[in-house]
């Protein structure tokens, strides 16, 4: 699967062993153009992690210099807004 972020096409990889291998739920790899998410996590967690790693990519490409805790806070609150309001952007 692919995801486009700011004109860059990232491979979106779901790996059921990612947390065991890397001790991370997800990862953004700028040089490899990859976002990796542990697929053994609950679906809602996977979706929030995708949002988190997408913000990591935006932070990287735009050189925003957001700290990790800021990215975590943004991804959690944006995920809550999208989910609780059942927002869909594909209409």
C-alpha cells in the first residue's frame, strides 16, 4: 500500500512483529520513504499511529521542528476529532 505526503510516495507497511523487533508501535523512515505500523495492535491504535507517522513526515519535510511529544499530542487529538465526529473526506 502507498500513501502520498507532500508529493512523496511512502510505502505503508503493516508488520505484525514490528513492536517485538524495534520496540516501537510505528516508524517513519524518511530516507527509505516508508511508514511501518505494527499490525498486531488494535485497529484504532493502528489508525492513530498512521496519523502520528504522517505528522512526523510533515514535520520532517517542512522542517517544523516539532518535538515528539507535540506530534503525539496532535495525532491523538486529531484522531479523536476525526473518529468521534465520524468524519470522512472521501465524499
